[in-house]
């Protein structure tokens, strides 16, 4: 009986680890897609009105009424202003 109990615990832990890995990989892939284009990041941030867009940045209004700047930094799109608000990565 002890062996069966230990086997169930090991299988449960294994399944939990696999699920965490699947979730983590999915999240990484999702975030790569979000930061890959201006349009994807625009939607991710909840923008509904575009004010200005260039090749390096854009201004939009979110659904909360806030105007934000989206900037391209090292080939990816982020919430600006950039570079180096607090640190550079």
C-alpha cells in the first residue's frame, strides 16, 4: 500500500510540473507575439483610438481614457517613454 501511495504522489507532482511548464511556455509565446508588432501591443494595452504612429513610436488612448506612448526598443514594442526610464535591458 505504501508503494501505491508514493506512486500516486509522484504522478500528481509530475502532472502539476507538466501543467506549470505548459502554462509558462504558452505565456512566453503569448508575450513574444504581443511585443512583436505595434498593432499587437496596441490591442494588448487596450487602446481604442490612435493619435499618431511612426516607425519608432505611437500615441493612443486606452479604454480608461489614458493617453499612452508605445515605443519600439531593441526591436520590440513597449509602453514608453524609452529608452532607460529606470534601467536599460
